[in-house]
């Protein structure tokens, strides 16, 4: 069965491989995910993930392929924080997150011959209090600049986080446990693949 990941994210590729899915194609969806949308965060990620999956299904040359798409946002008090535009924007985001709890939402779509599944997963993240110097030092690592909310939990950003409630991998961009169940419904057994069986 052909599996297509509708994402260029190296973190999503790594997580899919960790799940046992090593033979898959990467196709970049041709959609405008930055268009203005008046939606709450959970509905927003579901809409964008679904659009990505549909776009890649149209590009695929195999109607039996299983397409996986995802979209992740960070939300603070209901407001969506995207990727920072520059270092000043990153500083503003990290200052707002410091000492507070926020939510990370990932929308996941799995489309295949057995149907379409689109869900959202929510993880709550607690930041410790941060000094201005700590925020500037973190920005100087360069890590915040290509990440929603201006931090990466899998990198130096772990030094800022006191705890999480929910799926850790969801904060990286792919809720592994939830996706595993979705793929099973689509006919893809991740544990069998990991064990070397197809």
C-alpha cells in the first residue's frame, strides 16, 4: 500500500518513521494555509489538515494510496500564534507564553480507499517563568524562528517547559498514538511494519 505524507516537515517525517512507517512518499500540498480564517484553533487545524490531504490526493497517481496530512498551531487564551516573523516577534511570543499554560492543537487527516478521517488533538503546555536574558539567549540559538509559538519542545525549548498534559509528540507536530489508530482503520498496521511484516 502506497503511503503519502503531505508535509515537508522533517519532524513529521521523523515521527512517521519512528512509528514503523519507513516506506512513504513526501508530497507538498498546494494550498494557501495562511489565508485569513475566522475559526477557533481546533477547527482551524482540522480545516487546514483536511485541505492538505485533499490537495495531495488530487496530485497522487494512485487512487489506492493512503494520504496523511497535518497542521499544528499554538494557542494562548484562544489566540493562534504562528511562526514568528522576526526576532522581535519571537521575543513577544515567548514573553507572552512565559509563566503560563497554553494549548497546542494538531489537526490530522488520513484519506484512503477505506474513507476519510479528520481529527484534532490538544496538548496543554506549561512554561516556567523566563527572564528577558533567557528569552534572548533562546532566540540566539535560532531554534524559534521556524516554529509555531516560537519554540521547539524537542530542542532547546525543552528548557522552558515545566510540564505537559497530553501527547508529547502532538507538540512536535504529529499525535503519534492517535495517528496510529487512524492508520490501523485505514489498513496500515504500524507495529506490523515496525516488526518487518507488511
